[in-house]
């Protein structure tokens, strides 16, 4: 590898391991199943039906919302299943970024892969708190990485502004 001067090194701090993925999946399913279970309790159903009969005549959306909660809530499990599969299949192509004056090094278990800035696609994410990064040659595409997901987030943001075309 060339003798490039490393400006900064940033470890990916977010937990994208199977443990982290399972934690996110379990939390989502627990929230869904708790809400689903509570709406199946006879006393809750009776209360919702009373509200529907009282307000449903004058406020149509209340009647349809309560009808969905009582009868259609199970259909939310379909996007939950799809989200679970997508979360489990989610892969990240690097675990560390090395910022150089002339490009970015993407470090993975296979070692470092370098790409000059003119080959790297960088753009701001939500309210400049995150960024999208990609490199077709290295088959890297990652959207909406928060700067705070990396070690030294302020240094990363400043160095990307200074050396790349993101700023």
C-alpha cells in the first residue's frame, strides 16, 4: 500500500452484530405483541366498543380506527415479518473508516480497501447529522450513517467537509 498519511481513524460504534440485530428485532416484536395482547383482553375490547358506539356515529374515523385495532391489527405482523427478515439480512461492508487527504480507507475483516474521493459518493443525510457513503468499485453502499455512530464524530464530520466533496 502507498505511504498515505492517515488524517483520522473512525471505528463504527453501532452494534451491527447478530446480537445487536436480535436486540432490535426482539424490542420491536415485544412492543407489537404487548399492544396486540392488550387489545385482545375482553375488558379492553368492551371499552373500545363502547367508545366506538358513542363516538362512532359522529366521528367516522374513530369508528374505523377502533375497528382496525380490534380486527385488523394482526395485519401489522406482515410488515413486521418483512422488517425482521431485512434486519437479519442487513450487512455492513466496513467496520472502520480511515480518512486520508486523497481518499477514504474502508476497513473490514478482509483488510483495508482504499478509494480516492473522486470515486466515493458522499452526501449529507438528515439535517447534516448523518451521511450517505458509497463506492461502486468497492461495492460499498451505506445510507444514513449518523456521525455519532463513529468514534470521534466531530472530527469525522470536519475531515469529510475539509477533504471530500460532501461540504
